[in-house]
C-alpha cells in the first residue's frame, strides 16, 4: 500500500475503534464503516486493524454482515463467472 492509503486506513481505524470497543460486534462495525463510506478492501483492512484479526477473519466479518449483502452477491457472482470461464480454456 502507498503512504496515502496507509494513512487513510489508520485514520479510519482510529475513527472506528470506539465503535468496536463499545460493541465488539462485527455487524455493527461494518454498518458504521458503510455509513462513513468505507467499503471494499479498505473496509477489510480497517476491520483487520481495529479488531486485531487475520485477513481471512476480516473478510468473513465484511462479507457476512447484513449491510454488505450486495457486496457478497457481487463477489459470489464474480467467482461463479470466473469458475465457469475456467472451463472455456
């Protein structure tokens, strides 16, 4: 990551930290991040930093949150398309 993105992730993590500290609820954290416009890879990286978990755990927290249903649907559709295209090779 470049320095600018690293700084943005750190700033967002500092903002989201109190939300996690108060609730220790991944869904609440994801809702907060979504509300402040933190999505995608940035949300996963912020989650990882705030929660202190692995990348896989942060991704799971991101994709299983109800507020991220559209992202999960897109991810699943993309992966299915990718798997189907492997048969075309």
